[in-house]
C-alpha cells in the first residue's frame, strides 16, 4: 500500500534535507533501490542530486525528473505538442469570434495579445480540470461579457479536442495518473521537492503515486496562498496524509545593502563581489552563487557582457530571443533578401558571415570585396537583374586584368564571378518561386541551412552557442511542419512566412547556459533553491516591486466572482510582491547582498524600493582601486585614470600599454588646430598643381567656391587630389537623396508649364498639384530602386505627408509668383555657363538652377530645399553664395535688370525670405558674391590649403573626415 507524507516548514527549516535523509538511508540499505525525485526544474534536480550524493556517496537507480517530463513520459505521446495545441486554440477562437458567439473580442480579434490572454486562461482551465459546462454556467452567472466569451471559446476548444481524439498538453498529468494506476515496477520511494504550487491534474498524479508507493512531499505552507491551497487540497485528495512539521530555525545568513551609480555599475559591483568571494572561499563554486532581479530579461544582455569581462561562468535562467541573437538575425536577413530587392550590401553581409559555409559556393576571402568594388563602380547595387549584370561586369574586368598582365587579380575576379553565380542561383531557388505552405517553406529552409551539406557551418570559433541556436531554429521549423501536418496549410508568400517565423523567434526560448555557472534568474524561479550567496539587484521603485501592467482574463476579481457563482478555481498563479521578496530573500545560507542603482538610464534619480535597507546601505565607489580590480578592463581603466598622478603601473601581459600611454597626449596635440605644422597646407612651390586648379579652362561652380570657403583642406582633397568617397548603398535615404527625389518630382510637375511658356500662379496651381499627385507618387515609390536605398516600406509610408507638403509648396510658390508678377516658367534645371562680371582674368561659372521664372524685366531664381533652412544671416556673412552667383549668371544670360533669388522649402515651418536687387542692400549682397569668388580663386592660386574649417564643429557629411588631421571623430578632440 502507498503512503503520502507531507514535510512542511518555513524556508530554511530543512525540508529538502529531510527528503535527502530519507533517500540516503534507503541507499545505505540498498544501493540499487529505485527512487524517483520530482522537481519543478532541472536546476532543482541538480541541487537535489548533488546533496544526495554528498550524503550517501553512491545513488544508483536514482531518477531525478521534472514533474512535466515524468507526466509526458507516462502519457506516452497521447498529448499534442504545445505549438499544435496553440494553433488549434487560435483557429477555434477565430471561428467563434467570426461567428459572433464570442463577439466580445471582435474589436481586438487581430491583436496578438488577445490570443496570449485566451491561451493563458484556457491552459489554466484545462490544468484545473474544469468542465466546460460548469465554467459556462458560472460565467453566465457573473454577467461578465469577457468570461462568457471565454467560456464559449473554452467549450468549443474542448469539443474540438474530443472530436479529433486529441488531448491538450496540460492533460498529461491526468493521463499519466491513469497509466500508472495498474503499472508494475513503480519506485519504492517518490520524493516531491521545491514545489510552491501543484495544479489539480498534477495533484492527481501525486495522489495516484501515493496509492501505490511511499510519497514524501516537501512544501512551505506559509510561502503563499497557492502553497496553502496546494497542501490542503493534496491532503484531501490523498485521503489520509501524514504531516511532518519542521520548526523554524534561526538563520545564520548575513545581509548587506549596497548603492551603485547606475545599472551597469550595479552589475559590475555584483560581479566584482562574486569574484572576490570565490577567491576568498576555496570551497565555494560559481554554482553556489545566484544573482536575481525582479525581471531578469531586461538586464540579461548587459549581465552576459559584464560576467564575460570578469571571466565568471554565466548560467541564466532567463531565455533569450533567437531573433535577437546574431545567428537568428542572419537567418531573418537571408529570408528578407528579396523583400529588400536583393541589395548588394545585404547580400555581402550574408556572404561575409561566419555562419555561412562559404566553400559551398566557392567564395574566397576577398570575393565579397571584389563584388562590392565592382558593383559600386558600375552602380549595380540592387535587384536580381543588376546582380546578373554584375556577374558580367566581373567577367569583363577579369578579361581586362588578364590582358594587362595582372593574372592573379584576374583569377580572383573569376572566382568572384563564379561565387556570385552559385550564390544567386541557390538563393533564388530557395527564396523564389510560387507561394508555399508554411511547412513547405520550413522544410526548404531546414534542408538548405541545417540539412546534410547545408549552408550553416557546424561550428564557429568564438561562438559557442551556435549549436543551441540552430536547435532552437529547427524546433521552430518543426513546429510549423507539425501544424501543417495536423491541419493542412494555406500557401504563404515568403514575406508572410518570414513574419510568422520571426514571431516564433521572438519568444524568449533560447537558454544559453554554462554548466556550473553563476545563476542569473528572475526572482520567481528561486523558490526551493539554496545558495551560499544570493545577490538581489534592481531594488528601486518601478522595478521591484513591479507594477502589474498585463491584464488577465482570470484575474483575482474574476476568480472571486466565479467563486460566488459556485465555481472554485485555484488561486492566481502569480506571486505577490511580498511573497516574491520573502522567497528570494531567504534563499541564502551564507549571505544575502541587496543592490540598487541610484540613477536610471536617463540619469534621473530613482528612489529605493521599500524592501531595500536604505539606512544600512553603503555607497559603492565608481572608481576602483587597482588592487580591487577584478578584470583586465577594470584594471586598465583604474590605472589610466591615475596617469596624471604619476601612475606608471600597467596590466600584466599587455605589451602595448607603454605605447598607448605615450601616444595619447601626442594624439591630443595632433588633433588640435593650434598645433598645425609650419608648412601644413602650403603649396606655393607646386605651380603645376595650382595651375590645374585655377587655369582659364577651369569651370567654377557655386559648390566649388563654397567648398573652399568652408574648409580649404576639403577643397584640396576634392578638387586637388580628386578624392571622393566610394558610393555605397544607403541603409535609408539621406538628405541628399531625398532632395534629389523632390527635385525630380518638381521637374515633372512644372516641366509642362515651362514647355508651354506659362507661369506657376494660383490659376495654374491646381493643374500642377494634380500632376504632382498622379506622377509624383510614381517617382517617389520608384526612388528606393532608382537610388539604391533601403527601408523602402518606411519611405513609402512617408509619401502622404510629403505630397501634402508638396501641395503647400506649390501653392506658396504660386502666391510668390503672383506677388512678383512673373509671366512664365523660363527653365527647369536651367543651365548657366557665363563669365562673372568684373573679374579679370575671366572666371567662368557653370551650374544648374532648379527653376527660373521671368516677368517684365525680371528674373526669379528659385532653389528647392527639402532639409534644414538656410538663414539670411549666413548669406550676409558670405557663407552661402549659391543664390547670389546664380542671380549674377541669370542677369548675364537673360539681360534683365531686376533679380529675385530665394530658397523654396518643402517644410512649411521654414522662414522664407528673398534677395531682391531692387533693394540696394540685397543688390550689394549679390554683387559681393563675385568678389568672394575672386578671392577664393586667388587663395587657391597662392596654394593656401590649410585645415581651417569655418564652421564648428566640422560638418558630419564631409567626405574627408577620416583623412583630415583634425578629425571631429577623434575621441579626445579638443577645439583650441
């Protein structure tokens, strides 16, 4: 006959120790005595196994398993997988909402969060073994529309399961209880440890075991309402249960409190303290230490980096999202290659990745460099058709290289051609073709990436988690195949499949553990575990206690109303903040260390949690003494901070340290304007070079003149050395590209007016706006393909606002023109090539004016601006010369007396102004532009190319910022 013994007592009273003693005595009598230990998680099992082996030495025939694993094993595959069950529930919920039976949820039927709420509630109802009819009756009695709709979906789901002969995963314990009822060979002792809550089906499994064998259950009835409910119900279910009450013991654990500057300093302080403890206590292992936060996931990435720096093994209990890991990001980028128009830069990133087995396609070390070099030069930056042309360009260049005697280069180009051909063909086969079901896409991706001879390498040096991440990806693909097999699949586009796969990859399901490492976990996972030292972090208001933001269909109020209607549900599965604190703060046998940050990520002060002992807390210094440093980085920082105080020590095994220490002050001087060499920028002796820049055949543009006035070195690098920044694909459209597209649209809109000799005035504005709405959208939507930039979806979404701004711009321009009395649009992108007046020898100006309007003895020069507004003051100071120079050129070409020059802004908030030669002050500004141009030419002729930017700081768009001596991006740059 069986027996149920409940070992009860508060935290630290020795409940687990009592279970270990029972097992140890059993093994002392019989080394082969079968014993089963059921625990909540694998970590609980590891701790129990270790304590038992320490107590009895050898424990053969010991089975330590989680209760969920044990239930699934004895349910013998009779339950659905969680993914299939979730998909079935989603289908049922959609049908009931669409049919109107659960119309309460119709307004949010397409929101992902709704299914999560329904799935949580339905899983709990199944686990509690609630009959659909009973729940429906109680829900109706509550008169809650939410509960009535939930009851309808729950009943339909259970009916669908019964009709198909399927079982929900939460039914596994009940099925296991049925299976073991008459099964022979049950272990003579079953120990159930570390549970705070057992749902009714799990209790039925424990009771079934207790009918046939001796079962000991350790539980802390005072831990929470759920623990008390579990103990009471389990005792009633078993009929007769022996209760062994353990008294509370006086704890020996000490408690300390620490304040750190911010979250990163907090984690560094914790890591340093752990490393010091490990050094001081020889018997202490990293697995004897736990670090817990209320919610660990938000600290996980930083904690992983900090623990790696301090060389501490890291064992997180918080899952990571595969979509956020480098391998998952690479897979999603591959799937979205067609969606991003086969951009060369994205293809290059995929081919360069260490995850790709490049030997499959014969891709060598410099293949990608050749693809990018030739593709940029030929402007073959996106689209499969352009990639095919790129193959031809590579072949042609290989022929030219061979003809020039560069045989080695020709061989590498041919290898790049072959590699690109194989890669594009294979990826086109994988990612192209007709729509497929999710299962078919999943099978194709699995075969291509992870199958025999797949594209993904078996291992990557320095990336130990690849095997775990590849297994997680395969699990997601298997789930999609399983759903297709159960329900059949509808064809999906590649884009839709990628979105579905990403949704699955966004679940925090990837556990990247280091065996024997420091546990990093959310507080709720610590129940039942014991450690020598526990560090509780994030004890600040807003983080712990945490506000409850997520709604639940079966919240406390709903349970109370259902209870009043005669349906008793188990207590809420979530712990209260007090229960969490009581559990987390009693896990240590040696010391509990409390930590809180004083400032949040934005630098704002944050108050301490009321669980934090503020009066006893010590402030952790942000500056670490060298002898307290626990990592190479920390030691390097603390030593370098003492340079100015004469510190000369350096970290061991860092030969570059003296070089760094000597080079730093030199770099500071080199990057200062005050330390220019005597001959810097002086080309007075290079007559031939200067002649090439100022000779009579030179055509000057407004940009060329403004470039010298902005920075002489910028001018010299661009026009003297003829350097230019290699064009590359843009991640998104920059200001220059956006301006180009706006110019294209305005040219298409106003071109017909120019051809007909008509003006842009209020009577013609509506016609222009209609053309803008019709043809402008085509130009806007085609821009990502034409100008090779990404984030096309965001660009497309921006058209409506841009079109509205363009309409306002056209109407403003029509009003300006009517005010000035223009009679025709004279030219769009009007070309000028004239000698500026009053300059000897002749200085010829060449350029294109966005728009020229004419009227009686009048010319208006308009330059469109889609970016930042240009102030009149910058024109008065001579920093901007374009308008004035174009006005002078137009006067020479059109022979008019009155000149109006102005900027037309896309942004309606810009303050518009105009230069009008009828105003003597404006006329003087226009005439002065020629003098400024003459001074620039004279300075160039004198060979003066010093680094003297006239703007502070240097403009970020400067093409030569990476070769300039004085570089604003130098870390220690100081203006002087």
